[in-house]
C-alpha cells in the first residue's frame, strides 16, 4: 500500500476549463462566461477540413506522424518520438515504468504528476528548483518548463546538469514542455537531447496551437522506454482526425511565426493590465500568474462578473492563473472587470 506524502493535497485533482462548475457555483448561464482558466491559446490553429479517410481508417503508424513531430520539436529522429493521447496518458503510465524511488516534484506545478507517481509506488518529495545540486535521496525529478502555473523557467544548462546527477544514480529527469512552443527561446528545449539515457521530454500541441480538444501529445525519449510505454498504452493512441489536425499545424511555419509574435504581445498586455492594478505577476506568453495577497479575492470578484480564472486555493498563499482573452470585446470586458474587482476588494478591506 502506498501513502499520500504529507506535502500532497488530499483534495481531488482539479483543472481549468471546468466552466459548468463555474456556472453552477455563481448561477450565471454557461454561454455568458469568458473562460480564461486554461492557458490554452484562444486563437486556435485553423484546421483544414478532415479527409473522409481519417474517419474511416484506423490510424496508421506508417503515416510519418512521429517523424513530423521529431522535425518540429528537434528530436534526433522518429524512433525517439511516441505520439500519445495527450500528455495526460503518458503522465499516468510513465511512473510505473521507472524504478521505485524518491521523485522530486515542485509543490505547485501541474497537479497530475504527484498523484501519478504516488499511485505507482514512488515516494514524492518537494523539488527546490533553485538548487543546483539535487539531494542524494532524489532519484527521479519532474519539472514543468515553463512551470504551470508559476511561469518559472529553468535554463537548459541547469536541467542538463540535473539530468547528469540523476542519470549517475540510475534515475530519470522528466521535463514537461507543454508551454514551451510560445516561449521566446525555443533553443532551451531539451528535445534534441533525448537520446541520453534517463531523459524524458513531454510536448503538447494543445496549448500553443489551441488544439487541446484533439487530445494529442508526444513523449520524447530513448526508443527502449518508448517501446515499453507503447506496450502499456496499446495501439491507436492518437486518432486519425487528430493526426490530420496536428500534422497541418506542424507544417504551417508561417502561422507559427505570426502566432508567436501575437501571443507574446498579448501576454505582455495581460501582465501590464494586472500590474497596473497593483497585482504582482509572473507571466508566459499564454498566461499570467499571481500569488498576490488578494489573488483569491480577484478570482471571486471576476467570477461574479462571469470571468472564470484558475484558482489554486490550496497553494500557500492562494494564487490565480489568468489566460489570454480572444477578442477586442473580451479584452475590454476583462479590463473593466479587473478594475471593478479591485474597487470591490478595496471596499471589502475597508469594512
């Protein structure tokens, strides 16, 4: 029997995008909400029409999908890439393929990792991402880079040094780069290094390309580990329509360049908006995060105005992640709501 480590929350894992819950809690009709809770690019890739054959035929691993992903991410070749049904599938399956040991995971990061490793029999310890040398007791480590939700970003040199430390212990470094596509320094990705033993990189087209609904992701690692993971997951992990959508997005370099510029500007605009209202903010191009003392109150006040953000109520202190609005009207609505919310927060404090 495994026990939940003391630093793990006892509450169920929650995620953004739970808009039906917001509608129920605040009694605002579902279609009247502005959902900024996910960090997914609101300007999704315009997927071309899906060929009829993609619906009729079983997905074919000989279609070059893994090779296309290897070129886009900069992996050594297709043998180092396994398409999966979103990163979530890999997060659930990978811990069982690694030797039982102590795994270091940041206390505030993507919330599926710690429970997945604990269920597989690993001991979970908090990761201090400011330490150059990992404690001797740590055999595996997981880092989301940039981190979701705090937006902290670790450089490639430090991560490769961590990997060397863990590899010497027979351990593994797992780097989740789900939000890396939009970052201004893609060269910091470790995708090109995955031929090294004990290094796993997860990538997802869902965030930057705005294709979260296709449920596609990629595991980049040594072929032997990918073979074991494929055996655990089974055949046809990514559907034909999803392969069609992601392949088109990977091939469209013009869209990618324009979108990186667009979301970078939007992320800066969002950070400026929040800082102008005296919130302390950390940011990526796709979301902002604040652990300001009034973050919880901001989440509540925005929700009362039909704007849904991601609340991390169990972090210390409570914190909030805010994604990008899609349209000019959405930006105006958010700007007005944040200003009104600050007024409400100030009034409540004065009572």
